[in-house]
């Protein structure tokens, strides 16, 4: 699938994660930026969850920024699902035009 527009989900609150995505040019690949206060302990697991979710949506070209504040796995997965559905025009959200 191809990302249609920029979208975001989550917040900067403690125990949450803010995820922003934007479309990129075809064949540009995945550009994932992770900023987390638990990056050294859980960064690999967070990146694995992100890539698994992108794989399930068959998304290859994306710029994704994740700013984690200690979110638990279910929260991260929910934010990923939400932001991708918004970016693919599958869900109405705050930033849908």
C-alpha cells in the first residue's frame, strides 16, 4: 500500500508514544526515526513492532518518526494502527482534510 498523506497518532504524555508518518517517493524505502527514553533497553523491540506493522500493511516507502515516552506494547501497536489507517485514508482523524 502507498501512504496517501501525512498523519499522526499519540501524544508526548508519559507512557504514550507519538507517531508521525509522511509519504515518500516510490522505491525510497523505510526511513524510521526512533526517539525513546528506553531506547537502549527496548529500542530493538519497538523497531520490530513498527516493521511488523508496516509489513502487515505492505508498506515499503514511508518516513516514520516515533517519539516514545515509555509506552507499553499494546499502546504502541494501537498508535501504529491508527496512524497508518489515517495516512491511508481508511480512518477519519483530527488531521484529515
